[in-house]
């Protein structure tokens, strides 16, 4: 059975790159384009890991994560924040929401992000 990843990213060109790279490595990937959609996909897909952008329309990534962590199913799912917001600029509540890794997109190639996903899942 394939490891399942939910990618929550509002920029379609970026989501397509990461989806392609992750699927090429053998992961089953679903994409959501905002936090609200992310919560809906999470419920039906039940991923092993979520790659989560922070700044998105409709519902931000940190709000999605806060709602997720309040649920029984979402309390323990692994989460890698994948954003262009520096840690210093990140919403303060993010520190309390049990994030496995924090990645600034501009500092990593998609290949490096896929490697980090593999490390987090081990």
C-alpha cells in the first residue's frame, strides 16, 4: 500500500511540480488549493503526511492545522509546513500545533523537499 500525502498549496504550478515529484517517488498524492478544501480532502483521504502552505485564500494553513489538531483523526498526522514565510514571520500559534518540519520553499529544491518527506515518514 502506498504512503498517502495531502498537498495543500494554492499556487497550481507549484502544486503540480510537487505532486509530480512525490508521485514519481511512489507516493499517492491528493491536492487541495486552500485550507477548507484541505480539511475536506483530509477526511476522505486520511493521509500519512500533509505538506501545508500557510498563506492561502479561503482558509490559511495555520487555521486548517489548528482545526485539524482539534480533531481526533487529525491530532497525530505528520505535517510539514512548506511555505515562503520565514519562521520569524509565521503565525505564533503555529509553534503550538505540532509541526514535524518547517520548510521555506525558496531555500529548498523540490527534490530536497521530497527527501525531507521521506525522512519525516521514517
